[in-house]
C-alpha cells in the first residue's frame, strides 16, 4: 500500500489547478497526514449516476483530474464496445452548469478537461460554449446521433457539490452493468494520456471541438413546439399569469424561450432567483422538491402580480415543481405524483384526439411513484409499465417500448421528474413547464383551476392518496440491519400493527410472493435495499435506502372512493409502518413525522 506522502506527490505531478495544487503541497509540507488521507486515499466512485461529490483537491473530490481520469475510462469503454471510426465521427456532446467553488474549480473547467480527453483520441466533441440546461445534452445525443453525452452538474445538491453524468447512445442515463465495466476501465487508465494542463486550455480551438449550441437550441424548441404544443392561439389570448423561479440555476433563458414558442404570455420573474448564482443565496437547499420553503419568494412575486400559479425548475432545469393559490388564500404544492398524473392525462387526451391508436400509447413510472397513472391506463386502454427508481431505468424502458412501436406520452417519477413525449430520453423541466402551462390555460379558460381539475381526475380514477418521507440514518450499516430484521431469514412480517400484509416484494434479493416462481419481474439489485409491502386494503408501501443521502425513504399510497376516509387511514398506516418497521426511537433515527 502506497504511503500518503507518495500518493500526494503523484497528485502534484498531474494537478494543474493552482489553488488545489497549493493546498495539497501545503498539507504535505505541514505533514498533515489525516487531511491528506481524507482528500487522496479514496477515489470518488463512478456509478450509474456518474460522479457526484464536493469540489476540491484530491481523488475523493470533483475536479479536473478526477474527471479526465473518469473520461479516459469512458472513452476506453466506448473504444472497446464500438467501431473506432464510428466513435470518432458520431462524437460526444458535453454540457455544463454554473457551479464553482473557492478552490478555483468550476463546471466549465471540468467540461474542458473532459473534452480534451476526447479530442486527444481524435473524437469529435460538441462542447457547448456556455452554461446550458441538462436536457440539451440528451437532446443533442438524439439529434446528432452521438456515441455518448456528458453533463457537468450537481443538479439540486448543496452548493459545495458538483457532478458528472453520462448518457448512452440512446440518450438515456447509463444503466447497470455498463457502469461497472467503465469503473474498471477508469482504474486501468489513471495515467494522463496527454498534458491536460495545455490540452484543456486550448481544446476549444481544435477543429474537432464544435460549438453547435444555437443549432441545438433551435432544433430543440422547434421539435418541442411541433410535437407538444396544441393550443398556441389560446395560449396567446389567455390572461393567466404565471410566476417562474429558476432557483438560482440555469433555467431562465430556456424556460422563457419555451413559453415564448408556445405562445404563452411572458413569465413573471422572481428577480432574486432567476440569474445563475452558484452560492444559491436565498435558499437553504436549491431544491423545489423541498416544498413551500423553497418557494417563499415566488409566492411573494405572485401576490404582488396577482398570479395564481407558480412554476419552478431546479438549478439544472430538469425538474419541475408547481404550486397554485387556493380560494382560502393558501398555496397548494402539487406532488410529483399529481403533476405526473396531470401531464399523463393531458398528453394522453391530446394523442387520442389526434387519432392515435390508444393501445399503442404508454405511460412509464418508477415503482415508488403513484399507481394512479396505472388506473388511468387500465380504464382508458393504454399500456402502463413500472421500473426501478431513477430515470436511467425509466427512460431505458421508454426506449424499449418505442422500439416495440409504442408512443410513450409521459415517463415520470414522483421526485418531480417528467419526460413528455419523445423530445429527450430524460427528465426535462423546461419542456414540462411549457406543457403544464398549456394544460392550465385550457383549465382556467373553462372557469376552473388546476386543483379542481385534479379533484375531477381523483373522482374519475380513484382517490390515490400518498405520503413520501424519510428517516435520517447516520450509519449506512444501520439501513442494512433494519432491512435484514424485516427479512427475518425469509419470514417477512404477515402483519404490521393491525394491517395484514397480502404481498411482499424484495427488490434487493429478487423475491416476490405474487409471482408463480416467487421472483421479481423488475431486476433485483443487491447494491440497494428495497422492500415493498402490499396490504389487504390495497395500500402499497415501498421502503428503500437512498443511494445518495443518509436517508431511508418510504413511499406509502392508498386509494379508494372516499377521500377523507382514505386520507385518515393512510396517515395511520404511515405512522404504523415507520414505527413498527423502522423503529426510529430504538435505532436512533430522526423522523419529522407525517401530516
């Protein structure tokens, strides 16, 4: 095993960012081994989500070195799995957001390092000249037929973080087992293929480095409007006011343009939040999924302008949150499940009106998302497919369905990620915002509201009431032991409190009591803990360990015809499931409760 001093000296040979290089040199000079160990001993792991972590010096952080090493592994994998001339001509697209940190590291610098690897190998690279919304990367993969796409962003993570995610040739995020193969090739290719200090500085002047941003933006908005806008004249006539926040991220010019293309009235801006700012000064977490707390300034702007609707993107604009002012003066945040249902019903109706064969339409949702879209599919004759959690699974399933001749109207997950139509093979908050606004214009034009329309959908398809939440688990091994207690060597609970269990599905080990051969139809993965209980009363409860945070998450849903009765029973079930299955007090877990 190499000494930490040897590892630090090797780092200094390849780091070319003055601040991070000085930091490691200073720690080495001071003999601060614990600090060097923390930065350099362990590597940032590459998984299906790519890389994600805090920016800074060392192999355990996001910086140009860890990204060019990662990109060397990716390029080695692409060279191994496809024809080299085809790889060179198909090319790779690279986009980036606005993040930076005090160590002199920013997203653009990381993107240039990645591009330098591609150019060194003679691969054409579409390197965007400025910050972009994430959906423009998978769109370019599709539009240009690229071999792969990379986006430098940490999405809605805290400001200290950055990330690097990869899209395959189908424009969807990477699925297992490709990530494992790439991770091995990264370790086989840690030595620099060229002098990246020079190569990353001059990469934009290479004839292989192409700026196609204007072409892609034009094509993206044109296709969005042609395939997903149905009422441009009504949009233009409507006096519906909508407030928009980009949550200090990159979304403003993109969502503004989408609204303009749909004929919508200009958005009312939240001035404090609509210019990119990597310090995210007005929010504790730059995540609209956090609910009303993140939207206080939006509500203020709405009150000042008399707007009844707020739409919000997360910082890289691939997610969408929506809130509406109610008659009692309170704001209602629509859940990701509700937005998913509203968009699915809307785009299904539009496809049907246009004469599409209903049995060739489909909706895709993750297994922890609401089953309300399944009820829509069953009642109306569409196909419904569920997948494991995460857009990598959702959009790879979407691509499979498209290959079978289906038109997927919406693919979504409850964590406010929505993919409308065929525009991109990933979640897209820019497109979803314009589509949602068009639906709202129609609803308001009939003298109704989005909340009232949602109630009509509940009354038609059933009151699907759900609660999502989490307990904080400081020690990852505790998550495993909680799930092992539930497994009890194959003797899963038959009852939780007073509620009888009808079915058990364990996606960690691939066990399912509801199938003839007792194996799950969804792929099992031992790397994540996930058990689903279905109860006699129809309640579905998913318990899963988070892959990215110190949380154990729960998703509980019950449906029926009486909203109040369903809600009160559901709330009691959530409390019972959390207290009996997770035992927060005994295990020292933090739980905020449920309401």
